[in-house]
C-alpha cells in the first residue's frame, strides 16, 4: 500500500498564502494566453491579406495566359 503524503504546510496561513500565489499564477497564465491569442489573430489577418494579394496576382496572370 502506498504511503500517504503529508503537506509541508504547517498552518492555515501558509495554506492561504499558497492559494493566493496559485491564483496569481493562474491570472498571469491567462493574461499570457490572451496575449498569445491576440498575436496569433494578428498573424492570421496579415497572412490572409498577403495571400489574397498573391492570389489576385496569380489569377490575373492566369487570365492573361488563357486569353
């Protein structure tokens, strides 16, 4: 049978402090994920814009060739 692990926290104040720190870390992570998503969205928009320009030029060339 596995041994039961005991917490290294010795008081409720220590538990409270660790819970507060955990909450702060989760908030920081969420903010970073939001920043990441914003940058991804910007990259996708830039990519879509560049692709549409390239596609329009390619279509124009194809039209000229097939006349």
